[in-house]
C-alpha cells in the first residue's frame, strides 16, 4: 500500500485511528514524565613516549641507551600499548572499582593504530560524570605505571599519559523529551498499522458477504419464474 492508500484508510477509518493516536499521545506524555537528563563527559588522552631514552654520561661523549621500556617491546610503537590499556580498563574488575563511586557507565576506546584513547563517562548527574572521568584517567595512569615499575625506575624513561582535551560535554540529552518523541512515533506507527488491519478485515468480510446475498436473490427469482 502506498502513502495515498494509507491516508485514504486513515480518512475512511478515522473513528479507529483518532482514538489510537490519542492513546499513543497520552502514553508519550505520561510514561517519561519522571525521566532525568543524561550527561556524557568525554576526554581524549594521549599516550606519550619517554622524554629521554638515550643519555650521555657527564664528561663523556658516548651515548648510553637505557633499558628498553616494556611498553615499547618489538618496536610496535605506542598504539598496541594504548589498545591493551583500553582492554584492561574495560575489564570487569576495573569496572567494579569505578562503579563503587559512580552511578553511571563509562567506556575507554583506543583509536585505531594511534596512541590515543577516549574516555566517556555517562550519568544523570553532570558533576558525577566529570568526577568519574578523572577517576578513570587516574586508574589508567596507575595501570601503565604498574606495567613499567618492575623494570623502569627513572621517570624520564616511562611512557606517560596526558590530556589532549578534557571534560568536554559530549552529550547532554534530556531523556524525557527523547522518550516522548520515540513513544509518539512508535504510537503513530502502531495506530496506522491497526487501522490498516481493521480496514482490511472489514473489506474482507464485506467481500465474503456479497456473493451469499447475490446467490439468495438469484434463487428467489428462479422460484418466482417457475
């Protein structure tokens, strides 16, 4: 059925469509009335190379190479380390640590083949989402320090994390109005569907009755002529 066909059914069966539409509108207003806003705070973090991997002893011109940082093994750069860190931060044990102080959700995503990570924290409380963002960053710093501490003690040899952007309000959606819109659209679709089905059922019933009436009339006419 095309658009004009649907509009024709709506016009013909308005007594079905209008009450269904009213119910959908009422549902869209009543159900989400207690919904709360939801805020997503985003920070982009850069994994940085050690500040000094080669140094020169005082009074000497011979460069000395420091111990290889475990995060830079196999010369893969920092992208594999960033991906590993994102995986660790998504583990259930880490999520449990964050959830004890954060009424919301978070995610840490590594940028493909880049030493960049994105922290997203979402909550109904904007301040809580921002605080959680800082908590996740601190846990990330603690995690990379843990991975390096066994072999690296000199701070200049350590891979570090730094903010590229911090505490940006990525999403501030009012769940109430979004839910109202979704429910209203869904209600309109349901109302249209039920109206079309009702029209089809009535039309089918009418087609079934017509032949029986025709046959009865024909039989009566034959009896009169005989």
